[in-house]
């Protein structure tokens, strides 16, 4: 028996991470829904409408880093799709202090990799001190239909 199809909203991404799920799996599920399962404008807006929630007792650390990544993702994806960016992403809680920056590459322990990520990160990530490849949301679904 199959479970009822429940979209992986950005709010659910952070809930899953909070519950101990692998961040990249939760984000990957969201990405699949954004690009493949719910590609219509209204559907996409539904995936990002609800704000993410950081538990109050959380110190600056990994969960806050992923919250910043989620907010940056929403801004970036909405801009790419020419959709309105939800106002909740502007919450200053989703801007990491520089000393707690998130580098998404497993090779970020190398200075040259960190410098490259700092240069090429899309602006919605960079302004939150989240540094990732410019291909962070490479759309494999475009390649399948091209």
C-alpha cells in the first residue's frame, strides 16, 4: 500500500533535518518536488509558502546553518522561476554570522575550495554566509526534456 503523496515543502525539509534526517536527502526530496513533481507556479508557491521554524533553544550551529540554506534556497529558486519571494526569507535569523558560515563542499577544508565557493555562490546564499556551488540546484529535469 502506498502512502498518500505529501509534498516535501521547505518547512518539512527543516523539520526532517531537526528530526535527524540527512540534510541532503531532505533537500533532495524538496528539489525533486520543485522541479519534477510540482512544477506549476501555484504548486511551487505552496512548497515555499510556510516559513521554516528553528526551535527556540537552538544555539548557532548546524541546524541554524541549514535554516539559512533553506531560506537562501527559497529566494534563489523563486528568483530563477520568476516567482515572488516569500517575505519570511528576509528574517535576520537566517543570516549566519561569518564565523559560523556554511560551506557545502566536502572539500571545504581546503582554502582554495572555500575561496572558490565564496566567489561563485549565488547571491541569495552568499548574503547569508552560505557558500555553495553555482550549480547547487542544477535541474536534471531540464536535461530529460531537452
